[in-house]
């Protein structure tokens, strides 16, 4: 886990090492253990290292291939990197380190970008080809690891965080379209950001750019196609347990201590259960409590940690500490915080820092298995029309808990029911508050909606799930990355194993939306696998 950055002049200008280092070192929180740069005339690559796998100097980056042709800067982890050892050995390749970075670069030398389908991991990387004079940028399937870029004044800049681009001299300017989408949808989906010039490389995409400025962007992983081409799952419960346990086991690959973000809910407790039943020892768990009892799951988290014999760590965020964490999380986020629990996640990461360098998170389970109550509203859309009619009754409209549902029920077409399912501001609100019936323009959202409709025709719940997996979940992953890396901790999400994501997409609705909040698989696992409580 690291911070990466780069400068690629497209006008034959030589890279200024001071500019490259300034970009790199504003990312020091992402990698305090080591740093390095690589310059080849018009291109420069920078790296800040958080040592997780092979903590020796053999894992130093930028990492140059043995023949000197390729140079890589890599942020993330390839969890199955050791599975490639026999294959590389059979080809006469002797590795000089125990790092996944070297394996990644060797695979690229052998197979090019065709290697990507074989990787199980989270990653954002850049590879420079000194022979063909081209730069390749790549991002993992679901966008767990961030990668921002811009082309400004004939120069390509890229980095793990926007602040590094601004440190290089890219002017800070708010994008009008980006701000509009942020206000109405709470976050920016797709390539666009809040800032002029700055874009995100989309999850599951790679981009190649040469010295003439020619670029080609390729979608190397398409969830819709993965679901359509997936073999039928016969024994669903067995498949889920085996795949989930294997995903958790892979994400324990580390040369440093690993802990668990433990809220007390189904998602994180299921991860702890998988660790316990696979005989992982000496696990540290980390929890934050709240003064309001309706939000406080401290007791649940402590009980399960105690029953499994794991060490429970706890903090509470109030008063001056809350204020300071709001300030700190805003800096690390680079954008206004939108989930409102960023300060709390940052506080847990600070609590964990003295004990672990890696944290497992339950992020992604709700978007994969129907865990949000808001999906229920899409099961019978016709009922929303009835709700809309009774919303004028004083008995109901004065109850804050119903206000959001009533406003949502006024949406009168199915596409908007899906697109605005995860929003707080709806089309009627836009008209009422801003005097316009025009909705924010974002072609990416409609592209994803089109895929969702093709994959799940006439099934609004499944469309919303697919839509969230490409939009809302990305904002959650950004939050996780920024808050944990703000304290130099790596965050891993076992639910986002590509085998789980694609497989769950093939199952019938009953496996996802049964019960009050869905997540049927986790409820089954909780009953069967957890100790009696």
C-alpha cells in the first residue's frame, strides 16, 4: 500500500525532480516507510512506500525490470501473488525479492495487460516502457485503490490523491458540473471530480498514453459480462461460505500485523467469524462507540471479540477530539466529507495505528447483498404512488422518519427511481429548492443504468444494486482509503473479491432481499458459524 505519482511531459520538456518530489512527499501519509523517484527525460515517477509485503529494501519502488525496459510504481496488494511462483520458476525466472510488485512486473513482461484477469487484488499502478516510450495507467476492478490524473499544458500528471496534482502546479478550480452533481447526488460518479482538469481513471480500466499525447482507454473488466458468462451456482450456501472464507484468508497475506474494523454489525462480524473458523490467532479488533444508544453497537462488538478470544480495542469520539478529526478527515479527503462518518473512521484508524498496519473492513456487503432498506421501496414501485398520495396527511408528514420516503415517492418514472435511490435530494426537491426541473448531467450514471436494465430487465431492485456497485460504493471505498491511509494503514475489503461480486450477481432475488435488510447469506452464516451469544 503506497502513494504513487508521476509527470509525463508531452512536449519534450525535461522533468524537474523538485516538482516530482514535491508531488510525492505531499503523499507521505500514504507511505512513510520509504520513498523514491525515477526520471527518464520527459517522464518521472514517484513513490511513497507503506511496507506490507517484503518489508526489506528489496521491495523499494520505483521498481525497474531486470532488463531495464520497464519501470513500475504500484499502490495496492496482489493477494494471490505467491500462486504465480511455480509458473515463473518454470520459465526460468528467479525472483530477487518477496514482493508482489516484482511478480506483477514479471507478469506484465510475459503477458502484457492480459495478466489482469488472473490477478486477485486491489491496485493502481503505472508502468513506463522505455522502448516504446509509452505509459500505462491501470486501476483494479471495483476501484478500491484511487488514481487521479489530468492533462494540463501538454503534461500528464497522475497521483493517488488530488492534492498531489495541485502540488505539481495544476490550478485548483471548482468544476461547475462537478459541484452540481455533488450537491444533488452527494458525490461525483464516473470520471468527473469536483475540480476542473482533474479526472479519475475508472475502476476496471487502463489507459495508455504515448509521447505524442495519443491516449487509449480500455475497460478490461466488465461486471455485466462477468455475470452473464458466469457458470450456474448449484449449492449457493456452500459456494458462498467457501468463496468468502477463501477471500478472507487471501486478505490475511501480510508480513505485518492485521486487525479488523468491527462495528458489531453482520458484515464485520462475519469477517471475524471467518477468521476464527480458519484458526487465525492474535487478531486485534477496533470499534467506536456512541453516546446515543440507538447507534451504539459497542456491546455487540465487544461480546463477539471476547467470545472468539480476540483483543478488543475501543474509542469514543466527542467534543474537541471530534472537531479535530473533522478537520483532519477533510484534509485527507480533498473534498467535502459526504458520509459524515469520516471523522469516526479516521479516529478508529488512529486507534489501530500503534498495533497494526492492515485493517479488514466489511465494506461492500450491503451493495452486493441488498443490505439497504431503501432497496425495499423498489420491490413494488406501484405502492410508491399510494405513499405519495397519503404524504399530504398531517399524521404522516410531520414524522421526520417518513419525510425522505414521501419525497422519494413523488418520482414518477422507473429510471429516476433507480438513479436517485441512494440520494438525499430528488427531482421534485431540485425544482422546489432551485427553481429548475433540470437534473444533474452525468452520462456515466446513465451508461451504468443502461447496463443494469439490460442485465436485469424490469427488476428495479437488482438494477439499483448494480447501479450502486458502480457509483455509491466507489464513494465509500474512497472514504475508506483516505481515512485509513491518512494514518498510514492499509484497508482491505474481503467482500470485494471478484468471485463473490460476479457470483452474487447471478443469484435469485431471494438470496439478496429476504428479511428486513437483506444480507441473507450473512444471517445464515451468523446462525451457523458463530458461538452462542
